[in-house]
């Protein structure tokens, strides 16, 4: 129990660090993708905070926590991957475009849920997010950025493909290991954002 609380606390702190650094980048460089990274990290932080403070003693609280977890997984992760891709390839979408993409993610989640394809969709989300992050690394010109990005892949890969709810190996699913691995990955991404030269 204590290790789970520690992992969720680490995830909260690391998500807030990424949100703060990306938000500063967005203000300094007027790059919309940085604000989107900040928003995605904030979604993850909110879900982590909910895990720490919401005691699921009744059905309403359980529903609230499920909503927060779904927001962090099905909206924040794809947003993070696409924003990192946009940032690396300098594809500066408008805020309206990002808003439409977020609405599309909500609609796609609901469609898959109603079609009872939730497990398959979870696996697609994790694989696609990891793929987007890898593709974004290909474009990075600054060696330090690329090096830190490769370091971020070390914890992000097992977090997404092994420990998450979209695990390709469901027998290894673990909320504690997912939270801790994702926290390390987000910490590396926050460090990488300090070297982001996007304009």
C-alpha cells in the first residue's frame, strides 16, 4: 500500500514538473504544442491526485476516479504523443485544431467502449503513443534532446506496453509499476523540454 502511494505521489510530482516546464516553453516561444503537453501532463496529475485523495467508499467516488483515470489514459497519453510529434516536426496546429483532436479522442473512446472493443483500443492507445514519441525523436536535431528522449523511452516503454491497462502482456498489469515507470518517463520528458528550441 505504501509503495503504491509513493508511486502515485511520484507520478503527481513528475506530471506537474512536465506541465510547468511545458507551460513556460509555451509562453516563451508561443508554441501551441507546448501548452498541449502541459495540458496532457495536468490531466495525468489530476488523475494521480484523485488516486491519492479520493477514497472509493461509494459508487459515486469510484465513478469519479474511473473518469479521471480514463481522462489520463485515453486523452492525455494520445495528446502527449501527438504534441511531442508536433513540437519536434514543428507542426504548429491552431488551438481550435487541438480542441477538435481532443473531442475526437473523447468520441473515439466512447465509440470503442460502446462497441465493447475497450481492451483492443487500450492496446492501440499505448502502442500509438509510444510510436509517436519514437517518431518525434527521429526529428530532433539537438543531441541533448535526443539523448534525454532515448532515456525517457527506457521507463516509458514498460509503463505503456507492459504495466498499463493497455498492456500487451496483461499478466504483468500493475497500477503501481505503471505509475512509477510513467513518473520516471515524464520526469525525463520534463528535462528534455528544458532543451526545447521550438519556436
